[in-house]
């Protein structure tokens, strides 16, 4: 069965600092991988996704993620965090069978 | 373009009562999803429709939950009777395709309905 693990429940970073959110997945074949962001009072929004090709994926709002098959990871990064990035971040995995699984999320706090 | 609409935004009921949630997807989107998001957890897929047919309802508690998508447009999710553990945010999402790599489509989420069962 597929699963997604986000080891960090909560992360605090200073504005302007770099950010890395971890995501590990369990799946036998190459999965489809996603990062979504959920801001307070708003619906989930797709940041980026990966399904093949270049393992470094660029997304919206200056985010990027790198697929590392050897580590079963798809970590999300941003070079310089803005206060507006404070939100809940979810990693998700899917496959050709149209099944979709979300991780438990990482809550990001940005301090001035 | 208009986003995914959901109503009501909030609902408080007592256990053993019934409740229904409504979702109107983005116009023209073939696939519609219902998720349950319990506080502190990620969304869990309950059911997926392509047009008006069910693709996956393996995680839907069918003894109390039901969903329909008549005419392949808007959808209703019902809980009858509700239990305390059903307290959660119910999210609806839609995506454009109904064939091919549906799993790769971006899902567009509504604001959700927050259900509290007392």
C-alpha cells in the first residue's frame, strides 16, 4: 500500500531564511508526487508536482522540490521564506490507479 | 473562473442526526473528489467520481456515508447517522480530465465544510 510520511509536524523559520520540508513516500513503482499548501481559512492549493523527467521541479511562489528515488523522498525547498508562506504544507502521492494519499502535514511558522 | 463551491461552511449537529454537504465543481471539470480532513491529519479520500460514475469509494464508510453526483455536475455527501468521530472538515475538489492520466491533474479544492458532532 502507498503511504506518505512527513516527519516534521511543525517547523519555525525566520523570515528570509531557507526552508526545507521533508516528505518520504512508500510505493513500489514511480509515483506521482505533489505538494499542496493550505493557508488559514483557504482551500488547498497545488504548489508543484512530479511524475517523470527532471527530478528538480519548480513550482509557484518560489518553491521547488527534488525527487530522489534512492531515498524515496520528495522534499520541498524555498531559498528565502516570506511571512506569507506561513501555512500548512501537505505532501501527496498518487499512481495510475487514481488513488490519492496525503501526508499528515507540516505546519510552518515564520517569525520576523 | 469560479472556484469550487461548497455549502454549508459550518455545521453543528448531535450524534445520530443526519447531515448533507453540497459541492459544485469548477465548470467543465469531469472528476470530483470528497475528502475528510480530521484535525491534525491530512485529507483522506472518501470517494472519487468521474462524470457521474464512482471510480473509487474504498475508504467511504458505506454503512453511514453516501454520495451522489447526478448529471455529472454537482455532488452531495450525506452522513446518516453521524458519530462523534465524524467531526472533521469535508473537502470537495475537482479536476478537468475523466480519462488518461487523471491522477496527474491538478485538483482544485473548495473551502470545505467544518462539521462538529456533539
